[in-house]
């Protein structure tokens, strides 16, 4: 018998979880960020379709040093799925509060250290201290094990990793000024919308979010700032380049790949979406990856590459995505 399938004190069971279709098949960007990827899988685990909540992707802007970090608006999750997200005050131990919420059938969103997460074995586990967000829905305090959502899947940890996530290791006690992590919990407060009601509400959210789209092409703004960014990339180390590419190329590319998937979902729900619009959005995803590869090669060779033709493709594709989509919403 698999011990992870037994009921723990939280009253839930270790789940057999297959990733949502958004995290399977052919994708340019396999991962986005810890927030969006976690919520896709969490909604999927509730039996809900996260595609309906992707309308917010039309609002992404260039913020001067990065593209807007992808994040599902909590009001959208509430309206579409009846899923409420509340702040969780930590005034006792983190373990006690997480256990209390999972006993109620809620999922707790915890700011955690990737150092203690076995699913990050390829890059951070036991090698780097980096914060991320996990969604815990299973706690067995006696056995010191949890089940949690992170990135594109559902995972488990136990033993010393359990103590690390819950800050029970001796070195945490020695840090008298250690601040509590940011913690929220998600609960199904009302029935989710279904069928035509879900599709109609999602389309209404799209119209509302289009009213909040950038007034100026954000890729044009990035292009103007890029020469200074390129100077910084040549002055800094490889670790900085990875952070830069995560916050610019990946956030931009993944955002528009999700927008493309969303528009195809709307088309499948019966909305008249010309195929040229999701195709243009997908080209932003592809060209962002091309640009990332080009910059990797250029920096490794010490060759300055302004990526002018990449910017040409990205700027044009943006105009072919947002402008006709906004016209449809009028």
C-alpha cells in the first residue's frame, strides 16, 4: 500500500494528479511562474477549467525593468469559480495554522524556500535558498509529511524537508527577528459557474480587462529601454541573465501563449474569434524564445546583439493581437 494514499490528520488523501492540458503537449514555454502555474493545477484539482480565467493576460505591460508578473486576479477567481482567497494570520506556529485550514478542506498558499522542495531537484533543492509559493492541501503532522501543489504539478515531501518548510529546524529558532511568511488560503465558497454561464462571464471579464490594456505598445517601450538593459547584461554574470530572461522573455512569451490558448478556448465556446488573433499571440510566445536563445549566444560570445528583427516581429504581432481583439469587444 502506498503510504501517501492513507488519510492523514488533515482528513484529506494524497491525490493522484495529472497536470492540466495547459501544462501538457506542445508548448513554447513549459513553465511560467510559481503563481500562475500553481493556480492552473489547483483549479484543475477542484474540477474547474482554468482556461476561463486567462482573460487578464491582455493587461500585461512593460514596467520599465520587467514585464508585468502574471497573476490571476482574485476577483476573477471568485466570480468564475466561487473560489475565495483570504489572508491567513500567522500568530502561532505555521504548521498549526496550515493544519487547521487543511482540516477544513482548504488549500493553504505558503511562501516557502525552494531549498526544502524535492520537486526543485534540478535547480534549487538543497543548493539554493529561493522563495516560491506552494499550495498545501494535505498534512500528516505525526508522520511529518505534506502534499503540495508547486509549479506544474502536485508533489510530496517529508522528514527534514517538512521541518524546513514549517521552520521547525534549530537554526530558525536562533533567528529571533525572522518574519512570518506570507500565507493565504483558498476555499470554495460558492458553486462555480458552468457551461454557457462560465463562458459568458469569462468573455465579460475579457471586455473589462481590454479597457485596462496598455495605452502604448509595451514591446515598443521595451525596445527603447533595451540598449541600457544590454549594457547591464554584459556587465553582470550569468545568474543575472537568467533572472533577466525570466522576468522579461519568459513572462512576455508565456503570457501571450496563455492568451493564445484562451482565445482558442473562447472560439471553442462558440465566440467568433478570427484565427489570426490567437496565431499572432502565439508568435509572440515563439519569438520571445528565439530572442532568449539569441541573447544567450550573443552574451556567451561577447557579441552585442540588439535583436532588432526580433523586436520587429514582436511589435507587429502585438498590434495584430490587441488591436483587432479590442475592436471585437466594442
